C-alpha cells in the first residue's frame, strides 16, 4: 500500500467549508481513515487539521488537462453513467506511467466528475479520496487517483466492465442477463468480504450506503464495493454507536438508524440482508408499482423466508432448477437474520462470510463462465455473446432517486 503522508490541500472556494474538510462526512460529523484487520496496525494517524487530505504514494494526483485527454475532453459518448454526484466517463491510460493514451490503447479507466454546485458533493469526494486512497482489497474498487484543481473535483477508478449488480438483477435486455444461482452466491460472498474488511479494522468503518447500485462487477463477475462518499468511522472506546443525521437510501437503511440516527456496523448488515433478498427474489427493495402489501420487499417476504415450505414464493422464477431446497432455505434463513428489526439478532459480517462460503457450490466456477439461467432451457445470449457482435457501453450505477436526507 505504500507509505501514507498527510499534506495540506486547500479546498478552494466555494468548497472551502472552514471546517475540518478531511474529516467531514455528508452529515457534518467527523470522518477518519482506517485500514483492514490485515494491516491496520501499520497505518499512521489520520490527519486532523483543516483542509487536509491524506496523500498516499500509490494514489496519483492528476491535472484536469490529463483527465480531459484521457476522456477525449469528457465527450458525451464517453459517459458511463450519471447521478447526483455528477457523471462517470470512460477513459484510457498507459498502465505503467498512468499517462493519458489514445482510445483503445492502454488500460480503461472510469473518471467520476463532481457537479460544481454543492458542498455535499465535495464532502463525499473528500471521503472517497481519504478512505479508498489508503485501502487495498480484492472486493473494494481501486481508486487510482484524483484531481483537485480550482473548483474541479474528479476521481479516477479502475474500470468495471460488467457494471453494477443492480443492472444485472433488474434490467431487461440482451446485454444484462439474469445471474445464475451460483453467480449470485459468489457475488454475495464477494460483497460480504468487502464489508467484513471494513468492519474488522482497528478503527471500524461503516459503509452506510450498501445497495445493488454500489456493487460493481469486473469481467469475471468478481464483485467490488464502490462509492465511499457516505462511509463513516464506527464507534470507539466504550461507545456502542455513532450518532449521526440519517442519510442513505430508502429501502436499505436499518430501522433503528432511521428511528434514532444511531449508526453501527449492524446497520450495514441490515442493508446487506436487503440486497441478499433482492438477489434471491429478483425484486427491488421498494416498488410502489407492486400490489398493495408488496411495496416493501422486506415486509412482504419475511413470512415466507421463515417457512421452508413457502420460501419458494420469494425466489426469482428465473432461477428455477438451479438450487436445492436446502440451500435456498439456508440463504433465506441468513437473509432473515440480517434483516432482523433488532440489531442484536443480526450476525456480524465475518459470520455472514463463513455461512456464504459454506454454501458455495462445487461448480461455482462453471457458473462464472456462463451467467445465463437454467441450462435446460434455450440459452439466451449472454453479455459476452453480445459484446462480440457490437460494442455495448457499460451502464454504471446511478444513485437512487429515493435518497434519505432527513
């Protein structure tokens, strides 16, 4: 990971908040950096002075002109996705020198450009730089570098060619194929490992925005967590929680967090359970177009998850024939524990990882090669089939329109 040093980087007006910029989350509470259980003891103290940003030797500071060259001046046809933060553009760089290269040469990157119209986006930008800037883990998206120039704020990530889990679960079309049962378990395990990594640090990190649009997939369907703008340090000392203004996404936030603003690692576990339920069912966590009584996926599904004979009513019909009743019930039981209303009944993420590892099928690798549904049915074209015929842009995650700011 290299040596991390703190350096003063002034947040130019209109983004200079006059407060501890490095340690400000979107709710105005302190943030500080942390690392994994693997190397948490090797990390230096988090910088705390005004306007400070953590500098790491493996994180490059780009100029705006470099990123303009890499993205062909942010051309509209280079856009991978758009949302509340701004737009994400596809670009190219030399793999070794990280110098902008011609389209089609070098490595592909994703460049996120901040909208220049709000303090909140700047704070999220700082959080991403300072958390991802010191993390290195197989299931966290790699942050290559950033740009801080005048009022411009940009982030440069590794490119995740298969886009978000959200697209593969809920979009219909030839490019986004339904994920198989074995692939869904693999993605769930990968994401769980990412959260466990954050929770197991000496100074715990609470992700706070776990949802399908923030889980990205590489070419081999390896899942990685992205978007650390809402991440926050967990409680320290004898404190049981962090008190914070409620912010997140409808349908994923834990009930105790919504009610009290008390944030713990178990809040992330609840969100993970909601995503696991979405993966089981192929349904969104909240959908007002569903019949009365089914708008909330969690409330509708709970009675079925607890009943081995009825659990099939929750399962995605596109998964028919791919799982055993025993395995389906085990995943349903784990899901039910994660979405318990009382946080004390939820497992921690290390336990979730262990349980999901036990459920990995021997032929998971085969599923990784073939993401389509039941092999006994006529096989629809997979993403690979389509990409051989024509270039299809990757749809990157779009922030939910139901973000909580209460």
